[in-house]
């Protein structure tokens, strides 16, 4: 009997006396005893066993690779992925079971243009019952339309009050000074225009200007764009105070009232002009452009559509201009020193439609 066997699992050769395969470890079966077959009536003969079959079709003479122990790589990867999926599902299930009552199954409605800019849902408004530390807007802390917080000591209010008091004090001081000047000055001329005793020009001038004195005022009407002035022709002045009451009766911003002074024929003069929203003092020469000396917006001082009082005080090189008793500016200029004084009207509309009224024109001479 042969001493060589073949493993039924991997086909490797195994010795007859080995019970396990030395290659794959498979258990070797013990072969059954060979049957005895009588031949020719003679003594029995033991037949050798048939060769064992090949494993997986590999012949005994072929080189056989040792069997792989454990699971293949693709099986391990599949097992890991499957495990992760299971763990993930279990985690989601746990979250839903814990927070399920806080998750709405209804999708959020897209906000309309009225609910927020650029499609962004604005945060909810603060509940009215929730206290707020923002100050309540009152008349005491509203300035220029902006709500502000006033400190407990109200220093801002006191500063504003002090500035107002200081301005009022300065204005009162100026008025007192003017009253003193007038008291020391000599009234040279005054006209309330109750009649035309001072022989002002009346009638139509160059077909665009109509002058008349009626109802106690001197009226100048314009039917086109133009400028004119009426002078006190009797004498010239160097140091003086001049005042006049003026009303743009018709034409609004297209018309203005003016005082002219230090006027010399063919030389030039100063002109102080007041509109409903603007004033200016400038020098007019016989040639060249006017020279601006002062200008501004008399907001809070001018009376638009009402009577305004213009005043000029000239002392040497110093010129002071007033509107309704308020000093607008003080400056020094010696372009002209002495001349005639008068009133002026101006229409800045080509179609005219401007009417200017004058009253209480007075001139004082200062020592």
C-alpha cells in the first residue's frame, strides 16, 4: 500500500501516517480497509486503493497555492461600511426620538418683500412686555428730529441757555449803542411818504418802471428786469446812520430792497441788498465787476413776505449792516469815503411782476 495521500480540501500530498493536512490543516480521513477479492480460487489478494480525486480540478502534479486564511479585503470593507450605516441610522433615530417634538414637518414659507430685505427673514420683534433700557423721547431730549439722551446734570441744556442769554445780551448791548448814537446824531432827513413833498420821481421810467406815492408808501412797480435807485440829492454824508422800512409786495424772490450809500456820479457806490432768503453788501464801481464784501442767509431774522427794516451805520472805514435790529456784519472798507444816500429796488425777472414798497426813510449825521 502507498504511503502517500492527497488532501481532499487543497490537494496537497499528505503522508499516510498524518491525520491533518500540513498545508491547510484539514482533517484527513482514515481510508477504509481494502476489500479482499478472490482471484482464481486462490488465496485472497488485497487491491490497492484508487488514487484520490483532485481538489477544484487541480491535478496532483500542479503547484498549489496555500489557502488564504480569514476574510478577503472586499468583505472587510463591505462589513465596515455596513457597520457605519447602521450606526448612523441608529444615531438619527435617537435624535428624532429625543427632539422630534421640536422639529416641524411643515416647510418655512418664503418671506415676501414686505417681511424683510433681500428675502432674509427679520428677527422677531421684542415682546411689548419685555422691559427696554432705551430712553423715552420727550420734548427735553429731541433736537433737530434726532432723539438724544440728556445727562442727569443737563449740562447741554445749560450751555444752550447760556449761549442764548449771551446772544441776547450782545444784541441788547448793540441796540443800546445804536440808541446812544442816534441820540447824539443829528436827524437830517425823514420821509413817511404821506405825500410827495420831497419831490421824488413819480411816473413811468423807460417803459418798465412805474413810481408812485400813495396810501402812505412809496411804490415801485416793474414790468421787466431792471434796477433803479432814488437818492437824497440835497447833500453828501461821510459818517451817518440810515434806515428804511421795505416790503417786497409782489414778486417774492424775484425782487429785493436795497440801501445805497457813498454814491458819487461816474465813480461808484456801496449797495446793501436784502432778499427773502439772502443778503449781500458789495461795491459797485464805474467799471469792472462788483466786489462782494459780505453775504449770507438771514434765516430767523428776515421776515419773508413782510416788512423788513434795513439799517447801515458808517463811521470812518467801519461799516455795520443791520436787519430788523439785528447786526448782520461789521467790516472795514475805504473804497469810497462819502457820498449821497438813497433807496434802490431790483427786479430779476424778465417778465417783471415785481412791486416794492418803501416807508420811513431816515438819515442821521454822526459827529
